[in-house]
C-alpha cells in the first residue's frame, strides 16, 4: 500500500521530536526494540508506522499519540533541524538567560515602524 501524506507527516513528526530531544536514530531504536534502519525508514517515508509501534514511539518520545497527527506547520513540513537544535539548546539555558535571549530575538525580529 502506498504511503499517504499522513504517513509522511507522522515520519516527519518522529524525526522532529527525536531532534528536539537530542536523540540519535540508534538511541530511539533501542528504546523501542528496533534497529536504527527501521527508524530511518519511518522518518524518510520508506515504511508506514503501525498503530502499536506508534504507541511505543510516543511513549519513548514522551508525547501523546495525537502529537503525530497535529499539523506540524504552515506548510506541513515541521521545523528544520536548526530550529530543533535551537529549541533544545534554548531549554538548557537558565531561566534568566532564556528570558533575555527571547527579548533580544523579539527586538531584532520586529520590523521597524514606518514613519507617516
């Protein structure tokens, strides 16, 4: 049976969450009793994820099963690896540094006001 757009989204969401947690494919595979090649197939759309396997992956990735079905982004592609790395590293900062960094990002990402 061919893969559907939902199958591909589930694979992207597995990869996205794995990146956010800083896990390798091998480490995730060991958590659910698989070889890393199977995780690779799920993430790249080479294989469908069964309902039972999705339940194991959700537990290993510490998310509800609904996470895999949620709309991943405006174009459905999820987040980039850089964005996942940034989010993971951001969460390791002390609260005060996170707050200051967030203020900085807000300041530099706000377009300048146009004079009337």
